[in-house]
């Protein structure tokens, strides 16, 4: 009954499993020049993605009010509990739930673009992409690494990049670090924490961005974090194995902010 209810929602359903694996990716729109910000003018940055993206956005805001004053102006629009690959059921911390209608980014990305008119959009998504899930039109639990889920995620990511880049903003997609979901609640070794899932996610992010030259680029947040003292899963940085302590987000902002400012002023790397 829940699956039938999902089919009746307004967001288009994913294709049937046997055809979705072979489905074509959304065609790339015609590429228009990306906006380039004159020297001395702040780069308008829109942050999009999940709750980790929201935290990174807070770190960017901290940098913009300190060492990066005048370099960037940040609008933080990361959505808690929402994936880019929309709809269906998911299993997280051994509990099953449903991605709610408010997570349909088609309903709010255009609004954010119209309100903020960004020069650069920073997109980060991860935990909700690697959980076990049942896609709409399917009846089987699957996860990233399954060709059906891989195709659906990359198709959704491409559509999101196309939407976020539609007004001339450069789209910067961050890779996602390895995680240890529920580390502060006594969980360990959960399916969503498998390193191979994050590795596959980051491969798909790179592939999708590679299909949108002149519009999007990747910044390797996962590699940077892995190279920091304590590595990716340092409990002094990450309170629950996914999110960072508030005190660490400014460290991330100080690393990421100058890169976003440079892209805004100089354009996407070639």
C-alpha cells in the first residue's frame, strides 16, 4: 500500500527496474557562459544538498565574516533528511521510513535560484544516497552499487546540476567522506556505512560532472578530509560519524571558501 501511495505522488516515478538500468541519462542542455564576478565584488554562493552541506554552509558563512570578508556572500539552503535521488522508502539506523514530498528539489531549487541569483552553487549529498532503499516502481531493497540505483542516482544528479546551473551559476559538487552512521548511538558496521558505497557514490559524482563540462566541477572534499590529522572518521571532528561538530565547520569553510571565490572570479577550471 505504501508503494502504491508513492506511485500516486506528483513527482514522476522511476522507470520499471528492467528498463531503468538501460535508461538514457537526461540530455545536456545547451551550455551558456558561466557568470564571472569582477574583482573586488563578492561571489554569491548558494549552498544546496543535505544536512552535512548545511553545516558546510555555516562554515562558509563563518569564513565570509572573517578572513574571507568581501570574498563571498553565502545563502545556506541545505535540506535536512533529503537526498538528490528522490522518493521511495529507505532504511537508516535499522529503521524504515519514506522520503517525504518536501524533499523534492524540483519544488525549491528554482525558487532559491530566483531569490539568490547565485554566481556559484555548492552541492553536496551523500548519506541519503547510500542507504538501503526501495525505489518507486520497485519492490526490492537495493543500494548504490546496484545498476538500477546507480542509474537512478546519476540521472537525478544530472537533472539537479542542470537545474542549479540553468541561470549561469557554476555548479561545484563536493565528494562525500566515508562515514560511520550512528557512531554515537552504539551502532557500528551498518550497511549505509560501508566504504564501498561512498566510493561508488563519489565515482558517480565524478562521472555526472564529467557529463556537464562548462557547467560543473568537482572539489574533492573526501580526499582533503582524509588527509587531515585523524582522518575522515576522527571522533574529535564528527559527532555522530556523519555530521561535524560546530567547531569544525569553520575549518572546512576556511579551506573551501577561497576555492569557491576563485571559481566565481576566474571561472571553472579547464
